[in-house]
C-alpha cells in the first residue's frame, strides 16, 4: 500500500483512480423490478478504500496529492451526501452522526456570548455593593 515515501503509487493517473471509484459506486446499487436504481449497501470511506485495495489512511494520503485531490474529494462528498441523507431516512441516527463527525468534520455547535455572562455577574455583584476593579496599563488592579 502506498503509505511510505518512495513506494510506487497504486494509481498512475486520476483516470485510473476514477475508474476504480466508479466501479465501487456501481457495485453499491442495483436496479429493482420497476427499473429504479437502489442503494443496496452503505456508502463508506472504509469500503471505498477496501474496493480500491488500499487502506483508509492511504486514501487520505492520496487526497493530499494534487493530482488526486479533486477525484477523492468528489468521491468523499458523494459518500458524505449519502450519509447525510440517512439522517432523514432513519430513526436510528446515532451511527450516522458519529460518521459525519469523525469523517467529515461535522460538529455540534453552540454559541456562548461570554460578554453577556460577565455583565450579568457584575450586575449581580454591584447589587450587593461590590465594585468592579479597573486594570491599569501595567496589568495591576486599580480599586
């Protein structure tokens, strides 16, 4: 596996890589009786790496190479999009959320305005007679 410097690349061109990626995605779908294409197995980065006969880490390393960046990025975006869709199709989404956080840098986001909290604290302290100290230019407190 091309994890070490000096080893030959598994894919000589981005077209070679794209051909293997396309084969992976095609293997994940079947056509049902109504001629509708259905995804028959989950789309995952690990499975993509396995189909490419490499490791997940090697796939990540290839993404750092300019000639393969767009090809791998597009494949990962396709997997991410499919994974995101599962949030709307399933009632059991814990694994989907874990995947999105760990593979696609999704984050739980909450914003806190610390300035408001500090103002409220000083309002409370002022109400019981505590005055706010001032900092001097040298960083010491001036009462």
